[in-house]
């Protein structure tokens, strides 16, 4: 056919290949980014599952010294607990939880549910997970309650530590 453009000639010109290279690079970058993000999310989930399970095991010993490694130690950090209302540093938390709960407790257990949710932005992450707390008190009474947990973590060096947490139990729980 006369006058029709020759597609083979048009495509084979070296000046037109740059579009193809740019598109390949763009989509390759997208795939790399998506893969890296998915890998980071899986790594974060595993990291915080280990941290939360260790946190629960530490508190289940009944000794705040075992849980201390999970907390930042700066004054002014707020930690909301089940009782009393709040503490404004790890030092206050340690002393308060001993007096208000652990000194009256014979044994206890804190366990995290499977529904851990992790959201991370750089060196800050927040976790939410349902937990369950049970205890046998020295006076013979028992505690058995679901607990809602939110933790705000900061990465300091290679270590994640809590800079804020909030525990609450449903009314009547």
C-alpha cells in the first residue's frame, strides 16, 4: 500500500526506544517498592509479635524488673494502666503497679491474642492487640478479664521501647 507508514521502520528508530526503557524502569521500580514494603511489613509483624509475647511473659512473672527492658525511662512519658489511672514515667509505673496490684497478687498471667496490628512510620510504631489478664490474689479472689492494649514504640538504636501504652478493660469485664 502506497503512502502507509512502515511500522517496522518507525519502531526500529533508536530515538523511540527511550519511552520503552522509561516505562520498564518505572514499572520495575514500582514492583521493587511494593515487594520491599511487603517484606518490611512481614518483618515488622514478626518483630512486634516477638516483642508483645515477651512483654506478656515478662509481666506474667509478677516482677516489673523483667518488664523494664520494654519501656523508655525518660520522665514525662505517660502510661495508662488498668489501675490506677496513669503513670508519668517508668519509675512511677514500676512503684505503682507493685503497690496497686503485684503486692496483692499470688500469681498472674497476661497473654496476647492473635489479632496483633502493627503500623510503622520510620522509628515510631504503634501496636494494638486484645489481651487477657488473669490473676489469683492473696486474699483468695480472682481476676479474669479481657484487656484492650495499645502500645506506642520508638526505635532507639537497635531496640524498640514503649514510650506510651494504654491498657483498658471493658466495663463489667
